[in-house]
């Protein structure tokens, strides 16, 4: 781990701040929520807790180091340095959104509100910021390397995902493409392909497997129980990833034989787009940060050479 010269804190707007930004004032936000019979107090308490956590983190950071605070929406354009320590203050999604823009910088994930935030990828309470940073500065911090997936296009563009990649249509239309894995290759029509990492295989991917199991069970197929978390789990540092084709359609011009499985390190899904428009690739649920994937573009999907560096407890 490189010597730390700057601390970059990544924050996010609270639900109340988002409403105020959209409706122009707190009073308008209150009116909007109460008109829809949603308790304004819940939004207010969540916001107060987040602001309290943010103020606490600011007090705890060492004054001798440079500090920068940025909001999540600026991640895609922010220039991180190899000597940065990146601190996230928010839910698991903020950790995921941040990680894909980093290389070897360690991420210290702080939970601003343990009563509301699950914190699967967040090992530390916000009140532990001072001690956690001190351990890292002393070289005593422990970092685990979380596997990522990568989409590389034939024009040189690249997109990383720490949870998953989606390859398919921007809107609710069908995706048309040719899918190849090793010696297997076929034309497909579907609602898109999901590639999930060890960190992400209990999220979107688990929902897909649950739905597939429910359909199979209705028609008398499948096991007595849906796949368990243990069956789907690969581990954060896994050298494998899951892939699944959503809603494959069999026709005279499309097949559905290559729809589910695992990618090993070194294997690639090769996807050739046949979508004249609306084809996209995005990662970790961030649809606004995407690669256009129109007809003729070829994407190679596999485990990335780099990993996210998450600070964990010893």
C-alpha cells in the first residue's frame, strides 16, 4: 500500500436532500411527502443522522493530511491519486460505486447509520474513523482485495464492475447479439446478460435465480428449495464469476443453450452486438455511466486484472 498523502471522503445526498434539490425547498419537500401520506419526520431523522455522522468524521480526520470531500455524482470525473486514502460515508452502494473508479487506493468504508444501513461491505462505524485512519497511517491496517469484472470493447473503451455488469438494451426492448464462450457460440434474443462477482452474487443475481427457480417449481421441475446464499456465494476474492442470460427467447434465428454458468479467471464471454440502437453496458446499477453497445461492437467480459482494496478489521 502506497504512503497516504491525502484523504478523499466520498459522500452522498440523503433522501431529503435529493427531494429538496428536486423541489427547491424543504417546505416543498415536506408538502410533497405529507400529501402522499409519507411521514416527513422519517426523512428528517435520516438526514439529521447523516449530517451528524459527516460532522463527526470531519472532526476525526488528521489535520496534517490534505483532505477533499466529493459527492458521489462527481466520481466519474474525479482524478484520484495513488497516494489517496478513500473514505466512503454511506450505504453499501456507495462503496461499490466508488471502488470501480479506483486502482490500488484503499477504501475505508464508514457506516453513517447502522440502524438503517445494512453495511455488508462496511466494516466500520463512523465513530471509528480516527482509530481506523491511524492504523492505516501506521501501516497496521488490513486490506482485502475484492474481485471485479471488466467489459472491454473493440474500440478500446473499458468499464469495471465490483458487483455486476449488465449487457443489453437501454429500454424495455429485446437485446440481439451473438454470445460466445470458448467453442460454444449462438445467436440470442433476450432482455440482457448479467455477469456477477463474488461480492455481487447475492444481489441482482440472486433475484434472477429465485425467479427462475419459482418458474421451474411451478411446472414441477427444480429442487424443493431455491438456491441458498451458500450455493451462490463465491467469496469476495473469488477467481470466478456467475453469468446468466435474462429471459432468453428461442426462435428460428435465436437459441438458448448458453444461458447460465461460471466464468473462470482467463475465460471471456465474447458478445457481438446486433442492436442498431439502445444497446448499452453498465455496471453496479449505475445506468447513467455506460458504454454504448450498438451493432458491430464486440465486448469481451471477464474477471478484471485489478481488484478493489477494502480496509477490513483484523
